[in-house]
C-alpha cells in the first residue's frame, strides 16, 4: 500500500481537497496521511482543523508554523521549511500532494523537494496577476512531478514551463465535485445555526488583499458601496493570512460593529459556505471560489480588481475595477443578471476518480524524481 500525504493549510484548500481526501480515505490502494498546518491551527482563523476531524478524517500530524492575524509571513514560511523538513525525514511518505499557490505550501514543497520526495501539484498553470500567489504557483509547478490542472489552458501552460506532457493531466476542479457531494442546509437551518435572519436581498462577501500592485483601497470602496444599499444583508467571511490582511480585518470589524445587517464569520465550513451561496442573491469579492464554484449554483459573482486576473470566467462572473462606481455598477448588474444557463468551465464533478486512477497507474513514484526540462 502506497503512503500518500495530503497537506492542507487553509479552510479554502481543505474545501477543495475534501473529495480527494474522502476517496483516498476509502481506497485500499493508499495509506492516507493528512497533515494539517497554517491557518487551520489558528484561533484567529476559526480553528478550522476541527472541521477535518468532524468530517471523520484522522489527522496524522499538526504542524504549527505560527500563523495568526499579525504574523510575519516570511517567518511562517521559514518555519514551514524547517518543521516539514523534520517531518519528512522521520515520516517519509511515498508521495506528497499539495494544492494551489499559498506561501505556506511553498515552504512545505521546498522541504519535500530537498528531501527527494515526489510531489503531486493540483491546480497549477492558472494565472492570477493581482497576487504574489501567481509566482508561487509557478514555483510549485517546477518543484513538482505530477500535475493535475483544472482546465485545458492551464495544462498547456504547465507543459510550456518545460514539464513532461505525459505527467500533466486536465482533470477539472475538485471544487465542482465537492458541490455535488454536499448536503445543503435550508435557509431556516442556516438562520438557526448561524443566528441570523435573511433579508430581502442577501450578499455573501469574501475579499482578500491584492498582494501585487494594488494600494488595497478597493475594500474601502466596497464597504462604501455596500453602505448605500437598502434592504440588504451582508455576510462576510474573513480574509486569508496574507500581506495587507490585518487592515481588512480591522475595517471589517468596524463595519460589522456599526451595522445590524452585517455579519462576519471566521470560517463557515464547506456545508454552510455552499449553502450560503445557494441562499444568497450575489457573491462579491475576489476569492477564487467566486470563479471556481459559484457558477455551479447559477448565482452571479462580482469579481473585484486583479487578484484573479487571468483565470477563465463563466458567464455568471461580472468583472469590475476597484473604484466605488465600478463596484456599485457591477452589483446593480448582478442583481438583474440571469445565470440560469451559466456553465461552470472547471470540470464535470468526477475529478477525484480521475486523480486516483492516474496515481494508481504509477508503480514507483521515485522514478519521477529525476526531472528533465522538456522543450515543448
């Protein structure tokens, strides 16, 4: 039985990885080890490690790298390299699985690379010009050996970076599969569970700092735009532990404090988050979820600024600039947008099955360690 380690560091990547974790948990071909780190282990971000346990999954290791609301990012990255280096030396899996573009995961993957550990990377090849995650994602591609992309354009980019085309697979997004597996809560169940009452109109909002180029005043403009709306409730999920995030935390705390129709949540968890999307009129912000998952609900997304610039957009996604006027106009358009025929461009919901089939076909992961640069 092959030992496979999956590393999760945030509520967001766990929500995406969950179908794969579930499939591996049930597989007789793999010995699954879930390693939890990053924001999962912070009270400031909701101790979301508890969600993993509540889903019935055993956690092999909890590795704290010092993340909280005002942490030093480079320090956390250094701790990730050091602590995961020690872990991989003592508990060597046959292969490690990482997702996306987070700085924590870069530290993890560097440690795996130095310890000659084969790496599977999920969701490489995407472009997000407004965040330093863009460069991190491409670094993870070059450190990895097997590549599962979410779309055909991303697959072509990974191959363009000199990776072996025989080891790059377009399997779609696990997020789409996760939606299909979710048992949604009703609006009354959400109201009772979260202590809220839905209004005439309801917005779900997640805004993260733009870590490249922006002065990050877009969030000020978003709050000003929301402040002018009537008969509308606002449900915020707090931002990631990124550069500039603490300022957004403070602005959001103040806004919620002064608004009886505004509510904030450190983490909703997968079931409640998807159920909230289903219950709301518009999803607003700059989270990748607005592009990857929300289109499956036939709910409009207002995507602000350049954080996600370069990703494929469904017809239900309205892109706007960071100005108050731009945001206000986009929200007005979203409220009248018919999304009933929107098609999610990120897969068919059978992603984990495709991944496991591919991984099962590899007899010895160590044979992948000697990488070549392919002139594609």
